[in-house]
C-alpha cells in the first residue's frame, strides 16, 4: 500500500467512524427514551390507559 | 409539514446506504487517477460533498430561524438547532478530511496562510459558539429568539467565505467551482454528483433521526410534568 493510498483510506475511515459514533449516540438516546416511556407507562393507572385514546407520536 | 418529511425514515436510511455504497464503488473502482495528484485526489469526492452539505445545513438552519422569527413556526427553533448541529458534524468531517488531504498534497496538516481553510475554521467556531449561547439561556421564547438571530448572522459568513477565496491571490487550495461551472468533467463529474447526492441524503436522514429523537424527548418531558 502506497503512502497516498494509506492517507485516502484514513480519510474515508474517519468519515465512517464519525458517522458510526453519531449513530451510536442516537441509538443510546433512543434506548434511554424507551426506558423513560416504560417508566411513565408504569405510572399511568391501568383504567386511564384503557380509556384515553392514544395519539401517535410524530417521529422524524 | 414539508413533502419530504413524509418519506419514512427506514426508506431514507436504505437510500443513504445504497447511494453511499454506489459513490464509494465509483470513487475506488470507476473514476481514473487524477493526472496531477494521482490516487490521493479520491478524497476530493467526499471532502467537497461534505463541505457543501455543511454549508447547506447552515443555510437550512438560517431559513428555519427566519421562519421562527417571522411566522412564529413552533417547530422551527428545534429544526434550526438540529440543522446547526448537523452542520457542525459535517464541518468537523471537512476539517478532518481536508487536513489529511493537505498532508498528502502540501506536506502540512494545516496552513494558516490559506484563506479558505482559515475562513472555514472561523465559520466552524462561530457555529460552535451557537451552542454556548443557546445553553447559557433558560429554555423558552427568549432562548429561541436569540438562537434564531445568531443562526441568521452565521449564514452571512458563507458568501463571505466564498467571495474571499475567489478574491485572494497565491492560493494553493484548488477552486473547483468557478463562474463558468465545475473545473472537471466526465467520470469525475459523474462520481462527484453521486457522492454529493449520497452525502446530502445521508445528512437529511441523520437530521430526521435526530429531530425525531428531540421531539420525542420534548413530548416525554411534557408528559412527565403533567403526571408529576
């Protein structure tokens, strides 16, 4: 592998790594949100949960 | 809600994957080596695409900020914030890939004498300060208004950056887009266009993903307060 090939590989690896870290952070955040939704669902009395119509959350 | 906001996130993720893979295949297997720079010129396809995407994010953030200030659009502040964040992520990639390219081509990681590099760094640091401003003010209309005004000021730096590059003399950083169009054609242009489309779609996918997470976070906070 020549020097310029090494540098080009490094540049593309950097791009891939940054995007991967970003997606990882987002995945961890979504996990936390899921946990919080579960906690809130436990706090809502069962009768209320059955009667209240649920509006779908707007995501994305 | 815009027409593009109706595209499902999984479809966008698949489109990003297909486009990025196609772009990489073109960069490494289709496009020929550059006559002057050889193999190292292949950084250009993603470096320039990422730079233009970062600019697009900052322009988008300014547009959303303008909508927040003029139409009092309730979602615009959050959208503007997410776009600035995206712009900074892509800005970081521009600085990193640019430094690697500079090391191969010029033998230096960074040159303070190059206006294009320094002006991009100024733009990048300006938007870093956006977060310092935003988080120094309590959440509410005041924070949204201050952030919107700051994002609008930032967008002025983009044409200044472009103009200064073209007015400066003795540059070693190449100028690939002139008044007469791009300085390249054939497979290089085709590959660049695919790479640009790939990075733009990837940026939009990440924007939608982050925006979705932030909206969900906001709704959960409201629910928690209502239940308290």
